[in-house]
């Protein structure tokens, strides 16, 4: 090899080494399955295209509780930079000082978030809103249900699928029915909601639909139940319309997913850069139009077709819930569920 070629090769090698040295990695811990698939395409891949010096590694987890367990185990040497999890679990992680505070210093887009996206005493901020809906198999259930209590109708004996407590979906249904039956303070008691679920319980085929409630209803194993709107909308499309959804007359509740900045994460400022992008109008628009979570950035310009499939157009039916305060009384509600609802199941 000539001297000139050797020098050129060394120079090229030096450039490649420099590029590799400048490459940063951000590890995002978030939900597995459909969420991972849609979030990667709508947010992660466009972020990497816009930031070629940053690689995003997606670390999937089945639920927020397992994310929290992983964060605790890694506290001394965190492996994740960004975590997307349920707000009540985010509060627990905040209390344990596992996160950095996300404010305008971390992301300029925080200033454009809806007021309820910034939760007191939580270091993260809301990145998606979702809401509980009734699901049903359109081939079997010909008339669209109107009330959550339709789940107690005799024709649905052994045909109801609801993700029960400790899943937040079961808890949400308790809160909805408690208010519908005249409950005035869910932090004091939810007796009316527990009674209502006790009336539905004899019809329940499973409180633990696997792999999740949507395919169970699409397949006809069960024909009616409850689930999250975002996943329901996607499954409605992929099922060819077999899965149907409705927001019953008693209303629904919002579920909030927060995005969180892990304290002492290995990606450092690259993690903040990803968070800033995830909260941006363009990322919020892309994910809402991909998976029908309601956006948290007020400046996101969502298509009419997509926004109509979120709870944004039905805000008058959304019951306000203080999930942080509720976390303090969740165990007593769970105990009532075990004693007064589960024994009534078939």
C-alpha cells in the first residue's frame, strides 16, 4: 500500500473513531407491544433522523410497576434515561428521588402543555392522555350498549372481560360507577362503586384477559368488556371493524402517562433532548394520529379524524380524578374488591 493510501486510511479511521466517540445513546423504558411498535415509528425514528448523533434504544416493559422495580434495582447505576409510565407510579418514583424535574429548563415545550399535564409533586409531565371505554364484539352484540351497567345484563352471563384490580382499569370502573350512583368523595369511600361491580361480577368470564382484553373480545371468547381507548381504536382498525367501542352515558376517566427524566442516567443531556422532542407539537401530532392517545401539548395540530377518536371531543363526560391522592387509598379499595367483588364472580 502506498504512503498516500496509508495516510488516507488512517485519516478515514480517525474520522470514523471521532464520529463513534460523539455518538450518544438514549435508553427509553416504556410499554411493550403495540405501544412500542407505534411509538417507535411515530416518535423514536423521526427523532433519530433529526438527530443522527443520537441513537435511541427502546427497553420494553409490560407495565409501570415493573418499570419502577427496575428503576429501584438500578438506582446506584441507572441504565435508562427516559421512562414513560403511569402517573401514580411516577409519583412513587419521584418520592424516591429517582427522577430529575422536567420543567422549561429541560424542555421549552413544557410551557405549551395543558395545565393538567403538569402534576403537583410529580417530577415528570404528561406525555399522553387516555380514557376507559366499553368494548364489544360487533358480530355478536348488534345494538350498541349505552350504559356501563349493561355489563350486568343476563345475556352477557360468562361473556364479560374486564382487567380487574390491581389493574387501573378495574379501579377506574369502580370510580365511574361510584359517581354514577351518587358517590361524592372517592377518597373517603367507594362503596357504591364496589356494589355496582358486584352486580357485574357474576357475568365476568375473566378479570385477567390474556394477552390483553382486545383480542379476547375480537375472537369471541368474550363479547363485551372494558379497555383503554387508544389500544381499542387501533384494534378496531386491525380487526376489520369487528371490535367496537362506545363511551357509555355514565362517562369515563382519564389515564395519564408521564414522561420522566431518570436521575444520573447514562445518556445525560441527550435524554433531555429526547424528552423535548417527545413533548413537541410534531411528535404529539404523530403519535395521536398513529394510536389515538389524546395529546398533552396544546399546540399540536391534530387531524379532525384522529381527534374525534380520542376523548377530547367528549370532555364533558370525563370525570376528574386525582390519581396522586387516590394512590394513598388504593390498598383499602383493593381489599374491598377482593372481599366484595371477586367472590361474586362465576
